[in-house]
C-alpha cells in the first residue's frame, strides 16, 4: 500500500507556445484580471515563490537539542531571497517578438515565509531525513503601478512527504468553508490544512501575509489590486486564499470599496465540493482565471468525469494515446536543459498500473461526503506540446528517445538492482513534463526559467544536486566508464522501492522543468 501511495504521488508530478488568452482547444469559463497585470509576469512570480522548495537542510545527532525547524526555515529563506531578487532585477525572456518579459518593476516586499518539515524523500548519508520546505509564500509589489500586488503560493515540493499526504491527497474527509454562510460548501481536508499552514506563515518580524495585506488595504490612499497565484498545490490553495482575502476586504473597517482581490490558478486540483464551487463562483468567479493543461493529470483531480478519460480500456486509449509530439525526452531525460524541441513518437495506452492508481484516486474522492466539483466551469485548458498537428504526448516504445530511455533503464537497473515497468515510467515521465515544463512553454517564460535554473544549480545546497547526481549519474558514469565522484550529502538508500526511485528520478528535471 505504501508503494501504491508513493506511486500516486509520483504520478501527480512539480514547479504549448501561445499567449494565454488564445489557447488551442480552450474551454472558456474564466473571469478576468485587471488589464494592468501581465499573466506572463504573474506566472513568473508564481514560479519564483517555489524557490524555497529547491533546497534542503541537514541535521545530525549533534543538533538534537537545537530548534531544527527554525534553522531550516532560516536557511531556506536565505537560499531563496537573493535568487528571487536577482531574477526580478536582471532576468529577461525574449521568446515573444517585440514583447520582452522583464520583472524589474516587481519587488519582494514580504517573505518568502517558510514552514519546513523533516518528512522528506531526501535521506542523508548519516541517517535520518533532511528538512525541506512544505509550505511557503511570497508577496511582490509593482513599483510602476503602486496599487498592484501579487501573492505567490508554493507548489507541491516533490521532496516533501507532508505535501503529498497532508495537503495533496487528503481528500476523503472534508471541512466546511468557515468564512461564509452555512451553504458555502466544503473544502477537502488537505485544502483546509494547506490554507491553515500558509495563513500561519510569518515574515517581516512576525507579520503574517494576511496582516501585511490588511495593513496595505487599511492604510493605502490609492486603489489596490491583489492577485493570488500558485501552481499545482499552489493552484488549489490560491483560490481559497483569494476567497478568504475577499472576505477580509469586505469586513476590514475603513477598507475601500474599490480595492479588489483576484486569482490566477495554474495546474491546481479542485479545492472543494459542488456547493463550495458554486459559492466560490458567485463570490470570486468574475475575478478568477484558472488555466490547466489538457494533458496534465493533476488538475483533473478530484473529478471522476475528468479522471476516467485518462484511463485505457482493454489496453486501448488513455490520456497519451494519440500521436503527436513528446516532451518527455527533452524535459525529463535531458538534464542539461539545452534542448526543448518535442520529438515525434508513436502513441501508447495508459498502463494497467496507472489505471489502478487513477481508480484508487477516483474511489478516494467518491468516498467524500459530497462530490468534488471544479471552479470557474473548469476554466481554460490548453494542449501541451503537439508539433505535428495532432494532440497527445506519449513517448513511443520504438523511437530514438525510447531507445535512450531503455539504455538508461538498463544502466539504472544494473547500478541499483531494480526492475522497472517501462510503460509506467514513460507515463510518469510525460506527466511530470506536462505538469511543469508545458506551463512555462505556454506562458512563454523560458528565459526567466533558465536564469533561475542556472543560479539554483550553482548552489551546493540545492536539491538539483540530489536530483541529477545520485539518480541520473549511474547511466552517465557507466557510459563513460568512470568512477562515481564524491556524492553530495544526499544518497539513494539501498532499500528504496521502485516507486520511491521513480519519484527521485523524475525530480531530475530540476526547478521548473
């Protein structure tokens, strides 16, 4: 059962080149953001809010009597803050003709605030788990448009067991929305606990995000617009935090009626049941933009009508069963991050193992008291990485990239003694790419990403060194017939199961890939 749970966690994997308002195959059910906000900028700020999840803290026996959580939080803030500030000041994306993307008008004014946890997939070479960021949030202010603020909520940290089990998959139980009327509906228990966690985060000498924003609303003499944003887990939490802030706006004494709260949610699962979705739409629908990739399994949760089409029937069909362009080779298997042209492939069905995982997810959601329902009439979806006029993403079993994958599998199995199911791995690799890199391509933020990625990789305490050294290195080293160099402070334990190893390998894609 533990392996099945971890496989589900892997499947939901993180942090199409078109402008967001003209997506191919779009289903419109969204509201609008103010015209003074640029969606590419908001998405970039959302990704920067994930930076605390790109490092870890190690503590050994000598540290048992010290406040590990505080020290870990401080380390993660110290890691993320200078990279965020440098990116805001210097990064540029030139992928859109005559529309360079710069973030120099944005400044970090609160956070990142971090809550760390030792429930981690990263195991130290001296025993015990590393501490990682399980919740984080950052607030940005636009100096050119002084009334504009963006609140970025961290996505699922792939290394945090607490994120997977406490916030993401905790959907069997539900919790009433406690800031509306008795008919406001229910959140999933995971959404409730995630919201509670981020609302308790403090920065700027003990100030919570709500207190900081309340102060802005009360004391500012200009109109303020606050956009709450997040990806993946952040995409599920950003609507509920926006809804809470709208209640705050309505109740704050002296608050100005022309101040507004908005939400840009990407790749997020539904946060609540049907009644909650209806209530949310009535309050925030006109101010919410929900964007998701049709070929990403995560935002289909927890709605059976969206999850069932991702499965195969009698070995035919499924989410990646149509021919098209694959992202997995360039974004997952190529850790160098230098090539992003999708390669052709022959389609394949969803495997029996993935089918069973999706069935488990559906059954878990169905066991909730009230069925789950997406917000904003399901928002806008786009189709990720189709290069030959067709849709679909699946990696072929007989293409060049597939040959490379098989060679890598042989090396991993030889080095670690595992026996992977090849089709399962391909699905997971493609899902990982569709849940992360496809959105960066959609919003056309590649230049920003590359700037950040280079700085993350340069840090000796980033999880990139865990991701691409102990896992990807066996293939590279065997091919070059070299001896493995001194490993970083994180190693793959010899008793790690297949699902756990898949999780670690997929994380090789790095910060936003």
